[in-house]
């Protein structure tokens, strides 16, 4: 019997070797690896402190010039779980961009969709297909897929904003295209034109075009804040979330990026929650902490952190806080892959994140 078992093992090993030689793998050896019972993300929960980011962005402003070689002065938020890839999660790119007074970042376009969320500074506009969109702290500006865009700082102070892109997702699909505009900057055809047409909850009857992205390019924080206040007052809740949507159809403002603002009153907390898909959170204002899969992350104004797919998270605000969130939710929803659930009991904290 031992000889028969040895022979069978040799035959099996030879068979597996023959499969490998022909670039084949047997499912019975890899099924648990490729079909786990729940997601096992490579993305790690991580936090970048503003106290670290801002000085480095300022130093980049001193050392790096903007020209056709550099194009943008950007610091990418690289997740240490992704083996050196310059991505914040497996599907989302997050970064901070710095633009000094008197500078312009030249026009280009690309297939990855992008958003700009202003963290600090004044006097800057982003021109998107000829529409100059003013930027002030807390504003959201869209630069949809394959739209020309450039940035101009006509003010007397630098501006720093958060860049969110679907670049990793588009990269995995091998669909990244990039093109420089023929000139340094686009001509400006309008200033905040999309806001005048679509920013008041009405849609011109002669412009009911169906688009994958929102025709509204700028979402001012002043209006978002008023709406959040109204939502809290109307519901009597301690926490509320607003979604940035396409005013024509109510879908997400961009087809691949979900965009939200959550307001948490001082001393309040969110219910423990997990969902398929990752999120990048920008603390626009306030202070508090989040518990992500048992690990505590303390945050304050302008800190940025990432939440992996299916990680249980809850937020606790020690001050009234606004959290701007970028997610990959629309992609999962359109593919029928989105899943979420609320948990009944708060997590036990098993450790505290120590930033580098």
C-alpha cells in the first residue's frame, strides 16, 4: 500500500508540474485564495497627519517648479499595504496638491476621473472645459473623465487641496489615457457657469442631456454646510451625511467616485458599520477619533485617513466635525457588488495608530 501511495503522489506531483508548465492551475488548490468567504483587502487602515503633510507640501513648493516637465506639485498618499504602489487603496488615489501664488498648473486631460476638495487657501480657480470654477475651503470641484483642466492661483497665498482619483481602478483595467493641451492654459469661456445653470436644484429644459457625470462642476461648501445644518435640525439626529449628486438624475456626481460629507455633532458617534469598497476620509474641520477594525485613529483638522473594504468603522467627534469622504461605491453598485451592514455593539479598541 505504501508503494501505491508513493506512486500516486509522484503521479500527482508530475501532473501538477505538467499543468504549471502549460500555464494552468487547478482550482482545487487555489479556490480558498481566490474565493474567500469575505474580502481580505491588501489596503491597510492608515492616517496621514496634516501637521506632517502641510510642511512637506510647502517644502515641495520651494523645491519643485511647475512646468511641462512636472505638470503638478502633488504628494500621493501611498498605502503601505500595497507593496510600493502609489495608491491610497486598491481602487482610489488620494493626494495633496500645492499651488503657490501667481502659479498656474498647465492644462491636460486623462481618462481617470478626478475631484478637488479645497483644504486651505483662496484666490484659485480650476478651469474645466473652459468653465473657470472658483475654489474656496471646503468646496468640491469635479474634473470628469477626459475633461480639459488647469489650475490658476491669482491670489496672494498658496492653496492646498485634496485630489481624489479613480486612477488605480482605471489602471487595473488598462484604460489610462493622458493628453496635454496644445497651449499652457485653456481659454476661459465662463466663470462658474455650471453653477449658474445647475446649482439651484433646477435643470434647464433645453439641457436635459443624460451624462455619466454631473454637469454641475462646483459644489460650494457654504451651501453644503447650510444643508447639513438643516438636515440635523429637521431630523433631530446627531449625525447626518450628504451625498454629492448629479442634479439631472440624482446619481453620484461621478460614475466611479462616491462623494459624501458627514457632519457629527460634538460628543456624538456613528454606529459601527462596514461596507464593501474602500473610502478616503478628509477631516475638513473638527477633531475626534475613529475605530477601524479595533484600531483607534485620532484625528484633527485636515488629517486624512483610509478605510479598507469590509473594515468595521465608527467615528467619535470630540468637536463638531465635518468629514469629506471619497469612495468607490458607485462602481460596486452598478456591478451589483455593493454590500453593507450596521453592527449592534461598539468595537473593542485593541490598539492605537501611531503615525510615522
